[in-house]
C-alpha cells in the first residue's frame, strides 16, 4: 500500500485580494474529478549518496513548496491561473525507504494512473534518481516517451555494483528493456564537467546534447519543437550557475543564467508534447537565503504559467 506524508508547510497569511498559490491548490476538485495538474514529492537522496554527491536533497520537496506556496497566481492571466491552481492536486510526499530501486518503482506506480488520465505531473525531487522513477511511470504502461534533461551533466554514468544512482538515471532509461525511451536530449551541458565517454554513449544510442554556450531563447524553443511525441522534462538545479543556485547537490560554475532557465521552464509548460516534469537536486543544506529553493519554486511557477497558456 502506498503511503504519503503531508508537507510541513505553513501557509502565509494574506489579504483576500492577494491570494497565494498555497491557498488555492485543489480548492475546486470534486470527488472523481481528474486534476489538471498533480504535484508529488520524492524526498530521496540515497542515489546522491551512492554517486558520491552532497546529500541533503531529500529535504527539498517541502522547501520548494515553502517558497512556491508564497507566490501569487500569474498576474497577467489571473483568472486562468487561479482556475488551474484550483484544479491542482498536491499528493504530498511519497513515504520512502533507503532502497532506491523500490522507491523508484513506487514513484512510477504513483505517477502512472495520473499520466494515463491526462493530468500534467510535476515531481519535486530529491536527487536525480527521481528521474528513473519518473520514467517508470511511462514504461510501466508500455508508453514510449521522450526525455529532455536540463543539466550540466548528461547523467548517463555506469551503475555502481549493479546499482543505479543519481548520475545514472538516463543510462537506465535509455537501456531499459521496455524500449520506452524513444528520444533523449541533454541540454545545458558544461564541457568542463562532462566525461567524453558519456558523450560517446549518447552518440551510440542516437541521443543528442546541447552545450550551455549554445543556448538562447530561440535555441530553447527549437529544442522543444524537436520533441517527438509525449515527453517529460527534467530540471536539474545544478545546471544553473552556482552563484544563483548555491543549494545544489553538485554545483556548477558557468551554468545556465536564470532568464534562460525560466524560459526553458515556461516552454515545458507551453509545449503540448510535454506531459510531465521533475525538479531535482535542490539541496537546502547548502542553500543561501533560500536562493536555490526560490529558483526551484520559480521553475514550477513558470511551468504552470506555460500550462495556462497551453490551454488557450
């Protein structure tokens, strides 16, 4: 039986004419009505530990919510934004163990029925092991899926002693016996933190990559336009420069600037091929003045903004 824990997030007081996201979520969901958006937390960082990274991402889902729930609906499309939020269901956090493989299977089990009914799913990680569980939500239903990973690293490392970890999620998806991963794109890569062998793995399996230096709003739009059918997008906070996202499991220098990052989040919501996304590797232990948590929350906000405009 699946167990969830409810987030320990105190909603901020506000005036009646100044509603915040945390006050609006799910307020118009009637029994039996499929939500338009589903939020779920995956508080795991055992995969980060296995990969030799800085643990702490397990605390991210509630920290992201804490910053997200304080934000306002989109002032530019207020009524539509409120309506989307009122039809958004927050499931809470999946109760996990230290068994990464079991936990990833649980995440796939949670996501599969919501993906089947057409709800847009947003997963709050957790380490990047989150994404292999996310992938299983598609593979378990024999549904082919494309993957777009915004990251400084492609995360196609080999397994360690036969076990997956935060750096192997997309190798596992690409090689999965279901063959469900029909497209993989890694965007925002930094050449000073990427192994040549990992680029060779991508080439050998027909995957693509885009360097950070080649990104622009137009190139981001082009990447989304190249998605071939139903896809999910992974947003790894370590893709953003460390100065703007200090709370990351594996921080980067020279990463994606915030304006391009948020444009990529908006396009994920706006692009009809995208059915779900995850936000991973935010590490509150190393955050400074909630900078990375605020960025992660803004990432979700911009996905929601794109979803509102997708509906038009």
